[in-house]
């Protein structure tokens, strides 16, 4: 895996809403710590069709955290809004719709440039996937067709959010999420982080730290999957083979 630029700062969240809590409630502390003293958030809402309601919900939630949120689709100069943002937040929804919106409005390169300059990026669910090289590890239906599967490539690995472990008692005979990830690795080289609900990746100073409630499951081509506990630095397991059962520090 290629090394992550020390200047990049990303908070990649598996899910926007956790069972039993409200929108982004489980991630509030991490978001507050991540943004520091920054206050102006530029929101990318293209993963959802009903954008007006989505923006209102995000604005209210971020207002409660003391942050001012402006949707990118409400400004006349989108590139300038990205360039001047204190924080970029890309929300969840349908990943294909989101990536198509980023392509349609020529936002991929401005976001890449801004994040490379050190502006914090928060991505939830679909917003976490598009931070990866491609959207190939999404579980969403292709309700629209983006020009390419290539995404922002802010990190050199893939995320599979909402990761569910195989249920040995299930009578469902369809493919498990793990089987679909292994199919991805039959054709692609990038390691995959199976990010369970309530889990968050903090990318800062060249490290990838697992935060939140659950362990993550890391998949590499030709290797056995490895469990990484919350609080661990995932770089060692993403960059090299770790034996099954070996603890990730």
C-alpha cells in the first residue's frame, strides 16, 4: 500500500445513524475533536435525491456542534466554496449517485487538491467509500451510471462500510459481504477495511487509526483476513501480511 501523505486529515465513518441513537450522535465526539477550532463546513449532499431535506437535517445537526454548514449545491461557485472550506463533509446515501454528482459538477479534482493541502475531510458511509480509489466495494444498487468508478483516492485502500459478519444460523444462501470482498480482491490489489457499524477511521499524520465501537476486519489479496481492535493503528496490517491471530497494535 502506498504511504499516506502526512498533510491529509480524514474522518471516515461507517454509518451516519447507529441503532438507538440519532443522526451522527455516535460520531459527535470524534467530529468535534477532528475539526478543532474550524467552523465552516461545506457539505456535499449528492448521495441523496431529496437534497433540501437532507441539507436541513445536516445543518441542524452540525449547528448543535457549533458548526456552520453550507451545501455545495446552494452556492454559485462550487470550486471556490471547496477552496475556501474549513472542513469538507460528504454525506451518505447511494454511492453511484454521489460519484456521478461529483463528476457532473467537476468536484473530484478540487476536493483532492483541498484535502492534499490539509483541509479536513469527513465522509460518512458513501462519503467514506468515495474517499477511496474506487467505489467497487459499495453494496449499493447502480441507480445511476457515473462516467467512471474511479473516486477521490484520498487514501490508498478501500472501505466496505456497514460490514456484517457471516451469520452461521442464517438460511439465506446468497453471498456474504466477506465473499463479495474476496471477489473484489480476485481482480484488484487494494486492501479492504470491513468497517462495522459504529466504527470510524481517523487518518492523520500518515497513520490510519480505528476509532469507535467495534473491531475492523482487514482483507488483503491472497491472505487471510485479520481482525484489528478499536484504537489500533491499521497501517501495519494494511501495508504487510499479519499472521492470523497476531494482535494489531
